[in-house]
C-alpha cells in the first residue's frame, strides 16, 4: 500500500479504492435500509446519509490540504505555485484525496444505474457530470496540478454535503428544518460554482490573469511555458462544461426555492411522481 502512495504509482489507487468504497456503500445502505424498514423513504435516506458522510469526509480532507498549502481562490499564486521549478506540492494526502475523488465518482457512476436517483429528471446530466469530473482529475493529475485539483473539488464538495443533509431532512419529513438547510445548500452551491469557479479557476486561462501572475512569481524563470498546450486548452474546456451544468442546476435550485414559499408541501422537483412514492 505504501508503494501506491508514491507520486508515480498513486494513479493506480482507484484499483483498490473503488471496490473498497463500493463494498462500504453497499453494506452501509443495506444496514440502514433494514434499520429504517418502517420508514417509507428508507432507501432514499440510506443513499442520502451515505452521500452526506462521504462528502463531509472529502470536504474535511480538502480543507486540510487547502490550509497546509495556503490555498485561496482570490490568490492566484497559491494555485500556480506548484509550477515553480524544484517545487513539489505532492503529498500522500493529495493522492488519497484526489484518487479518492476519482474512486467515489466511478463508484457513483455504477450505483447510479441501480439506486433510486436513476428516476430523476436530471439523471443524464448527473451521469455526464460524473464522467467529466473523473476526466478532469485524471487529466490534471499526471501534470502535477494537485493544488488546482483540490481547489476545484473542494468548491464542489461543500455544496454536496448541504444537499444530502437537506434531502435527508425531507425524507425524514422534517420539512421546516429542510427548508432552512435547503437555503444553506442553495448558497453553498450557487456562490462557489457560479461565481467563484469561473472568476478564479476558468477565466484566468483566457483573460491573461494566469500569465500575468506567472510572470510576477519568478522573473528569472519563464513560467509561461509551465502549463502545456494541452493544459491550457483542455482544462478550461472541461471546467467550462462543469460550469454550464452548474448553471443549469442553479435554475432548478431557484425553482425549488420558489416552491418553498408555496402552500403546497415542497419536494425535489427532479423526482417524478412514481419515484416520490417508492
């Protein structure tokens, strides 16, 4: 296992982490479904609580990496410092976290075909999102973009924690609490993904801020060649795809927020009537 935590071999970690994660998830959901057999939404509760725990652990790990590397989104130097000559930001925790993210999304792709969420109206959007997310991390990892990948993943995982907790409250029929947690989720989703992400993680590739920052970091070294042609093309394109999906989901979130103030019992509008009864 220790050999797999080296920078060169860590790319193979998902070979172990995917089956481990799938086993843990299957076991957890089976136990929770059994313990909640009297609840009409027992399967959905089991799914959402597992997701909530999963993303909470990922968020804590990302935050630890963020603090250790002084990573902030309004300071572009902290995103690009790993491109300095003789600077290596890699740690075993980077491997565990980023390859853990890949494993989680690969596992999610498989479980999506069997869990209750396959009936959601945005099922194919979610499927596409998972494929693109895995592609981003796998593409960025060999280039040593560890801090950048952590920043992207951290911005996304925060909202997922709030989302799954809010959904759990809905399934447990704590509707007043769920409305409050949904507001927290909406803020944690829209602000990081729709505003922070494009300003600090996508647009600098195109508006010159990346090159300007690289020039200021070390005048004796030409850091403008630090990012390869492939990185400058594919990274912003893949991130832009995720951004478009985030904007589409933001519309759904705002629609749900409006429904919160209606006299009817509100729920996840992505679910069709049949899936709500399952």
